[in-house]
C-alpha cells in the first residue's frame, strides 16, 4: 500500500512497488544466484578452502599451550602499554598460584599456633599482638590480609612493580617463600619435639 503523499495529481505512482518474495522471475543478480546456489564459480575456485583439523576442537592442547606460551606481547611495544590496564579475564595459572598461597598461609597460621604453644615467639609485631589477643583474631587477620593482597596482585598481574618485575612473577616468589617458611616451621617442630 502506498501512502497518499506518494500519489501524484493524476494518480501516477511515484514509488515503485516491491517484488514479492515468491516471485521467481529470472534475475541477473550474481549475489542472488550465489545465495540460491545457481551461480557459476570462477575458475580456480576450490570447493572447500578450510582445513579439516579445526584448532577449536583441541581444547586441552589450547589450555596447555596458552598457559605456558601465551601469544600476548611480553614487553610493551607502545608507550601506552606500560600503564595499568584493567583486565576481566586472567590466566588460569594465577588461580593455581592464588589458591596455593592461601592454602600455605592457612598452614602457616596453624603451624605458628602450634609453635607458640611449644614456646616459640612470633617475630611479626602486628601478628604477635593479634595472636596474644586470640587465635580467631590472629587467623582472621592473617587470612584477610593475605586474601586482599592476593586479589590486588591478581588484578595487577600484568603491571610491572617499580617498572622492573611483573607482579605475576612476584606471586610466584611469594609462593616459594611460603613453601620455604612451611619447611622451616616443620623443621622447628621436629627440633622442639625430638
């Protein structure tokens, strides 16, 4: 239906009517023929150009390769890349390091409590004051500080601390320090017990 404004004084149609969808008259439009599957292919046109092995089907290989050899740029190529940029997707290995630090921190709190009962002293003055106020306060403060620190380190994982070392590598350093600390506390327990 055409609007009255499109009609002239002599009722000449200004707007041409549209073709109907079922109109199967011969078209000379190459795109229409290609969509219908009747267009002739140009010479040298391969039937299927995609490779048979789809890289999206190799899920485990992608996870393994992407975790250890990511394709993102390591050093920034542009000056703007050295500033902080918030990410909403983080590497899977950061989760493993974060969980490892939290578990070792809880183990450290448990072993510290046992060592203090055996006669040892807490060297950290803040934690020492919290420990002598109560074990629950000590544990809550230790896990709270550790949890907040880990969240901040994960958010800043791609940032360079003092423009020298990536925070991601500092997380690995904290994990190694906690492993050493747990080993030292176990050796102190063995010395105190034997």
